[in-house]
């Protein structure tokens, strides 16, 4: 795996070189000291993984990563930073991990392993998925293509299944519906299950968060303790 380090602090770069140097499957292909250099190195070297500090000169790491992701969506990003207030934004650019300094060796190794696995999955084929969700409505049985389900929400003792153009109500519990879904669906809240294929961003909303979906005007609830799980999936 080709790794790029983007860090303006010399001591931090040295520590990352030391940690990665003991891993035979990872090779450092460049070191950027600002956001503009990060973009240039990514374009030239096409690394598999980028270790990125946020507080860099000229262009900060977050903005540089957004630019890189537009050019190379398969780039796996691990943020290594002293700032703890960019975690949500890191999720929205599908970062593998958000490691606060001082960097711990085992945490870094774990993140690198997940980044490598995510890169291999994107390069290969995805496992086969189920096709339909079967629900009961009164005396009827309805088949809803999983590809069309945006999210499912528990409302007034019913489960409401939202698709692009329709919604379906059923008395079945979220737990029973979740068992019938495949791996693209995750419970984002005790009252919501979302289709991660349609998720485009998560924003703070009061004490919690809301999930927003591509070309869809409704949002779903996300609880604070689910953020890490969703981030791992998106990576």
C-alpha cells in the first residue's frame, strides 16, 4: 500500500515515518507540508492512503482532501490532528479514521489496516445483495425493492418505509425489518434504519444529528453514539 504523509510539523512526520517504517506492506511515497503539496502528491503518486493533518498552511488539510476526493474517490484518508472539532466534517468526506494527537501506534496501525481493507473492497466486487423487503399490510403482502428504500422510521407504533416516490406503513417492528435487510442498511438511531448507499452527509441538529440523502428532501435521525459506526461503513 502506498502511503502519503501530509503534515507541516517535522516531529510529527518523523514519528509517522518511524511507525510506518516497521510495516512491510506499506510504503511512504511522499511527504507534503501544506494542502497544495498534498494535492500535487496525490495527483502524481496516486497513493492508496493519505495521512493528513488539518491545520496546514496555504490550504488546510480538510479542503485539500475534498479536492483530492473529487479527483480520486478511492483515496483512503486518515486524519491525524490536534483539532477535535472537525470529526463530523471528516465523516462527510468518508475518512477512515480521525486520530487526535499525540498519535498512538496501535490506533494508527488499526486505521491503516481498515484503510487497506476498504481500498481492496472498492477494487473488487461487492457481495451479492438481497433484492426485496417483504412486508404485511392488512391482508396483503407487498414486495419493496431494497434498491428503492431510502430509510425506515418508527412512527406512532408503525414502521414507515420511505422510498423515492412512495411510503409504506406496516405494524412490523424495526428489529424484525432490520433482520430482513442486507448489509447496506444500518440502524442510525433507535427509531431509524438508513440505506447507506443513498447517504450523502450528516449534520448536527440540536442534541443529535440528521442524515441527508441524495436527491431526497426528507432527513433521518442519527444518534451521537452511531457516528463512529457510520463512519466505519463509509470508509
